[in-house]
């Protein structure tokens, strides 16, 4: 029809990402029309590119006939397919798995079995591999044949007779070399590769350093299982950095628009938990009530000491979280030691400054020293907590990014107050 | 010599990144040997990949004869060359510019003129472009010829007779299509491109969404000026996310090992500035001293109110900083409005909880209400400050990431205390 022609002319000229935005945001009946107007291949590309909440993608599948859904699913890249199926409910998974061709079911099941956040979980199986004795001409023929299905064709992986990964050649080298050379003669034999069980964050870190467009994923016997492409690496980097950032603020940062009610609902549990922790600080101050009654001047410096220690602790936390994500374990105790020493140095300087300020302001060296000593100790303890807690969490397998800045600073309020009033107690006679 | 042969066999088999690590970490005299054993082309690849502090790279150049340095520099990719030269002192820049061939001086000068953090500043000029009437066969011939110099050969950009960018073809399409087709017949005409003055963060954001390996950079008349490759996009993402993260913690987070003294020195100015801001809070509490003397119970809740408001403000800050980096300006007031409403909602809930807790604990509804009302108001103000301040900073051209979490929470201490004691003043007779 005329409408179909016009639609296809306009829609297919759009960039893929813009197509997905339109597809995801139109009404179901309009989507039904799009499903009719596009070929299965074209629809499949949209599904491969859809990065909206996966729940939505599942909804789009459910709007279709099972026949169309199965055609699209069986055409998708294996990593995206596994990702999508992995987020389905058990019953949906069973339904859609059964729509796939037998050999694909096997393959996707294997991908689904890899642990989340490992190389295996983000790799795809659509790569190009050849035997090391193939010539440039025959490799190019293979590339040409597989070009429409492979997720990336710019690297061709080279295997020996036992299917062990022994080299890699780039498409650039292939088109520059003589047709009669064999892969073995010019391949790079030192292949950068990752293990299937490697943590995705480590993989991303290394790709960032080594600047590859894709990395091969192997098992412990060096058999090629899949590849991870740079676009997936970018997603991992984005995910991990958003997580670190969110952790530091104690709030989920995702690009989505949310109503204030939803935002409040999400932030409330954490804030109320911290409120309870803050109550311990309040009851601690209450415990020292007689001290405050005797010298109300002590109240003046509570927020100064807790605030400064909280700031210092947050800095240590940020450093520690970042370092443990890229460092190996030997260095961990060094991180803590460095943070504590840094805390002592900063604490001493802050203490001297505040002692002088208080002496000038209140003409009481004793009070100045109480505030100064407390501040030095509070900062040191905050730095210890800020670096130790995320490291301990990492050791017991909890993501250290969860040890948020607000948590550290609220905890540091408690220790700071305890330190402050304990010191004040000792010097109370000199202060009054 | 035998040593040279052995060295080359081992060294050249290493991955590029590992070569750079070795090159950067050996002693100068050992580096001199490496310089002698490798060809200029091989050395150039190392310099292209060096991502250690640029100061070091400049030092390596200075260790060489001017002749060798000039040979390496004139062989480097233009974006890396411009990056390196752009960080030199004025006199070094003059020295090394003069070592380059004339036409390259012109080109690199142009790159150096683009504003920092724009597409122009990170693009490279080594791309492949062809006229739209070239056939697949002749395009492939051009690709083959340029393959050794071009930074990426997987996209070929297509221009019309007036050198306006009109399309793009991928190497994948080239090897799949018939030799006699012209580029015009199968190129994608809707080219994803960025303007030379676009902010690098926007460029990175869009490449992340659209999943390209490179994007063309054009001027306002759609003439191709360069391309940005995905590895540079990854570096930008890393840089920007580290910056946001560092800002939130009020501390520079870079992977480098630092001695505690250096760390302390870096963090001190900021912490001491905040200490002075904290002194305003202290003197404000001091101003209300008579109030505290009358009811020392007021001191108990200072840290609870400042802490909770600080946590809420940090959350708002994190959301605002992230959103303004990717959103357009119309939405900005909506961000502030949403954060304030979120603050009111959370504030009311927190107020109700704390009022009940205080009533149960201290059997004083009046005190509970003073704490509750203050907390609700303090949280709302903190959310306002947390979202408004980074946005204002962005408006006046200061990077909002500088409005760090510690700054917002210290500022929020001040407003929280002011609110708390003002409310307490009104109800003082009911509290005592």
C-alpha cells in the first residue's frame, strides 16, 4: 500500500537508535502496524538495539503472534537473546525457549548458565573463526559469507586443528595481505583474551587499556567460546560507574524520569534507616546531657566535628571503592594504611587550625584543645571506617558501592560524638 | 646483533599496552636501547598508545635525538599528536612543531585551536573518504592504500562533488556488495555526525546510545573535518565519570598510587575551606547559646537534623549533576521542582517518624514537633540547595561536578541549624 511504502521510506532512513525510541514509545496498535510493515530482519535489528527496560521488550513480544516472536528471537544476536530471556519469568522463559530452533535452545541455555557479571554472561557466540591453514582468499570468502550474521567481522580468530585459539587477524590485515598467504603466516599469536568466568568489570578495565573492538572469551583449555564487543564493554563501564556514583550518594541514579513520589519512595527506606542510626548519635549526646548542661559551649562544636569527619570519611570511601574495583588484593591493606595516615596528617593540621581559631574566638586554649584533639581523632577514625568498611564488604562478597557516603558519614557522626564528649569529659574542669 | 634479535622477538610479540608499560617504566638508558632496536614505525605505535601522564611522554621525547623525535611525531595519529603537543610548555611546543613537515604543522595547529573538551579537540584527521560515484572496486582499492595510515578503516565516508558529507558505507557492506555498484547506490544517507564544537560529553553520550565504532565530525556546512573513534569515546566516558564521582566525594580520584603526604596535601585545602564554612555553623549555634543553656536537650538533636538533611541534599546533588550533564536546558527547572517536592514528601515522613520517636522517648510532643518540623524544612532546603547549586554553576559555566557532596552537606549544616533553632525559639516555652 501507499501508506506502507511511505512509512518504510521514512522509518528505514532513521538511525537505528531513533527507530528503537519510536518503536518503544508508540501505542500498541501502532506498534502492530510497524510489525506488519517491516520485515522480520528489520524488526530483529530493532530488538537487538532495544535498550529500554527489558520488561518492556518482553511486553512487545507478548503483543505479537508467537510465530512472529519466534522468528525475531531466533534471528537475534545470541548475547542479546540470552540477556532478554534471562530477565523473563520462569513461565515466559519456558514459552519462548520452546519457540526457538533446537540447536539454538542448547546454545542459549549455555549462555544463561554463566554467572551474572562474568565475561560469559555478556559474550556473544556470533564470531568468525577459521583454521590457521586457510589462505587469505578463503578466509575472505568465509568472512563474506558470515558477514550478515556475525556481530563483528573486523577480527577473525584463528584456531589450530584441536580448535584451540592460536591467533587473530584483523580485516585490515586481510585486505592488505596477499591472497595466497595462510592465516598462520601473518596472524598475531599473542592474543588478548579473557576467561569465561572473569568479572565483567575486570574485562572492561582491560579493554579500556588495550583499546580493542572485541575480545575473545576462552575456557581454561583455550577453546574459544565467544566474543565480547566494545559496545557491550561501554555498557558495562556505564553500569559500573553509575553504580559507584550511586553508592557514593546513597541513591539510585538512572537516567529515567521519575515522579517525585516514586523518587521519595525509593530514597525513603535508606534515609529512614540512617535516621535510626542517627538516633543512636542523638541518644549518645543525651547520655552526655549533664556535660552539655554544665558547658553549653560544647554544643557549638558538635556539627563542626561531625561534619568535618564525615567529609574526610567520604573522601576515603570514594578512594577505597575505586581502588578495590581495579586493584588486586595484596594492595588492599596498603590502601587502608594510607588512608589512616592521610587522616592523621589532615587531622593534625585541622586540629592545629581549629585550636587557634577557638583560642582567638573564645579565649580558651583548653576548649580549643578539646575541639582540636577530638577533630584529629574523629577524622582518623572516619578515614579508617571509610576505607575499611567497603574493603570488608568486598571480602565477604557484597558490592562495596553499597557502603554509601551517607552511611559512612552517619556512622562517623556517632564515633565523632563519642570521641568529642569523651575528650570533653576529661577536660571538663578546664573548660568551665 | 644477537641481543637485538632476541629482544625484538620477545618485545614485538607482546600486546601493545604491555609494550607501553615496559617502555614507560624502564630506565632512560634501557629506553635508549629500545629506541635503537625498534624501527620508527614500531616506536610510533608505542607513542600512539602511551597513555601515561603526558609529561612523561614529553620526557621520553627529550631523551631522543631531535631527528628521531621528529620522525616519530610526524608518524603519529593526528589526534594523539595534537593531544601531546597541546600539553607541552610554550617553548617545547615551538621546538617540536618545527621538527614536523610543513603541511602537518598547519593541520596540527588547526586541531590545537579547537576548544578543550569539544569534538574538535578529540577528533583525528586520519579517516577515509571517497566520492559518491566511486565503485566498490575503486573504494576497496582506496581503502587498501590508506589502510596503513587511517586510524579506522571500517567506515568509509562518502562526499559529493562539493565535498559535503552525504553518506557512509561500512567495510562490511563493501565486501558484501557487487564490485560495480557505486557508493551512492548503497550508502546510508542518514549519517550520524557531530559538530566540531559539540561538547565531548554529549558526543560520548550519543555514541553510547547509537553504538558506533567512530563518528564523523563536521562543520556547520557539513564538510567533514575528522572522526572520533570509539577508543577515544571510552577515554572521555572514563574521564567524565571519574570527574562526577570525584566531585561527589570532594576528592580527586585517579588510579595513581600516592603517598599519604601527597594525598593529605591534595585534600587539605578543600577540607580546611569546609572547616571555615563549618565555623559559620558553629558561630550560629553559639548565637543561640542562651537557648541551649535553657534547654540542653536541644543539643541532642543537632547532629540528627544536620546529618539527615545532609544525606538528602547529597542525594539531590547526585541526581542533579548526572541529569544536567545529559539533559537539555528546558528540563532543568523540572529537575529542581521534582527534587524540592521529593524533599517535602521525604521530609514529612521523616518528620512524622521522628515526632513519634521523640514523643515515645522524651514524652514531649512539643519537642517532637520542633524536631520534626525542623527536619522537614531542613530536608526540603537541602534538596533545593543540592539541585539548584550545581545547576546555577552549570549556567555560569563552572563544572557542576565541583559542587561536591561535602560542600552541599556542610552548607546544609548551616541552614539546618538555623531552621532548627529558629523553630525551637518559637516553641521554647513548651519544650522546657
